[in-house]
């Protein structure tokens, strides 16, 4: 990230000059949602705005005290489909173009959290971003309009690309104030995994309260919990995970953007997807071939038929599932390649804990080279798990000889 401490990058108030008052007022109440390119307008409830004002998140603009406004940020409503909620989001696009967003890879946390055992709980902050106060000197740079009146946004706005980094920094700082709490917790933005073999979840909640952060009631993972987009539960003394929620229907209008978005819902950040991963990758490749731009309408029914077939198979037997808790330091890596793709799977104690697929480029490289490439990718995949002993499984005798010769000289 380049810089994080300069909110005045909106200093010239260009969003305010760009939108007339009528356009700004309209943007406060409506947004574009759904799969299609046709606007589907959803009203942001007035009660939500009134709550923001009542709770002090929006404070009336006082020019005598704070000076003239230096930035206007449209307030929009965005539907969070997986929870069925309408969330207020601020249009920080101009500021976001100025800063480089923090990249906190979800897969890294999944690797870490799945090796914590089964005595776990999840602690989630209530309206996490709105618990982070903005210094009063920065209020003039983030103002919003409501019913013709200007308000200061006094909290961290949802929609700022560096907001997750700010949230992570605050949370890690608070957790580090107690050594036991720090040792027994791991945070991903506003979600905190608690290893109750080290510290209790109730103590973590009390620790947050001591530093002014309000958390929801802890969720015991063995009783069922949502962790980083996965549904986790206990079964026969072990933890298992699966897809959390349904997929919804296919996009009404097929464009490269809507197809990619739907494919993202199919495979998401799931550790194991089986055949679904290569099927989705193939659909995305076909979408790229038949479109030039992201919002070009896809002509013909080929992709729709492919997606419908995929959906039917997922409905009958969804491959997105697996064992959550991973123990030990011994693993098998299964690798293979075909004319279409390369694949790798990691097996621990008889369970597939992660898989990956890569479509082969449209080139004429020999299949043995693809098999070797699959081996390299599979080894890179298992290295992230810090396994001390790895057994490589390949059906290519040629690749086996190459690797064996490399070890023996």
C-alpha cells in the first residue's frame, strides 16, 4: 500500500461537482443490483438512515465549527445476497483509485485455521466498521446528503478499499494487548477464530469490551458455525465443511461479467471442488472466446446449456464439501494431467483436504511436460500446509523417472 493516512485526497470535492443535488439525492436511496445490466432499484430504508443519525454515525454539518465541506460521498444501498440484507455502501471510487488496496488472502487463513483442532469458537464484531471512529479533523472530507441536508460520516465507511487493512490493524492491536488472548486467537478482518484450548471465547468478548469494541455472542464451531464463507459442523467426532447457502438461479442476461460472477459463486474460496473446478474454468474460457468486452451479450445457448448441466449435477451431488480439521504432518499429493487440464489433490489421513485445477493453454506441449507441470503445482500446493513428509502420486512413469533421477543424480 502506498499511503494510508491521507483521507484529504478527496480534498477538491470533485464528486460533489460531478453530481447535481438531484443526482446525489437519488444515489442516496437507490443502487444497481442483481445479475442483469438493467437497473433494479432498491430503496435504502429511511429507518436505516435515521438510525445512523440517532447513533451519531451521521452528524449534521456545522460550517462554523468544522469549516466548509471538502468532499461529498454518495451513499448507496447494496444487496448482500448470501444474507438477504441491504447494506449501506459509500461510493469511494475516486479515493480508491488513489490508493492500493490491501490484499489479505483468505486461503492463507483457511490453511491456518483448519490446523487449530476442533475446540473452536467464532467471535464476530457487531457492525465492525461503524465501531471505528474517524478523527474529527477528517469529517469534512467525507460528507453525505440526506433530505437536502449535509452530514458528516464520523465512522469508517464501508466501500473504502483500505478499510479492511484499517480494521485488521485495529483488531490485531487490541488482541495483542493480552498475551493469552493473542496466542489463542486469529483474526481475518472482523472475524476472530478462538482456540478454546488456549483462551475462552467469553474472555475474548470481555477483552473487546474493555477496549470499546462490541462483539456478537460467540458461536461454538462444533454446534455449527459459518467460517469465511463455509458452513462448518461436527459429525462423528470430526469437523466437516460444506457450501453455505444456495446458489440462486442463472443470470437472466448472459455476459462475460455475469457468467464470471456466477462461476465465482460456484467455486468461491472453497478448498475442495472436485470436477466442478475444471468445469467452471472451461465455462469461463468459453465466455472469453465469444465476447470482446465484459458487458457484451453472449449470443447463443451453448454457455447457458453448460451452466444448466453443471447446476443439475451440483444439485444432485455437490462436490463442494470435505473434512475441516487437519492434523499431522504427513500428506499425499495426487497429480494428473490431460489434454484439457492439470489437477492436484492433497490427502491427509484418507481425506482430501484441498484440490486445485489449471486449464492447459492452447499449445502443443507434450503431455509429459503437462504431467511434470502438475507435479510442480501439486508440490507448491502442499508446501503451504507445512507438511514434513510428502508422498507424491503420479501415473506417469516418465515423470517418475525424471524426478527419481533428479533425487539420485
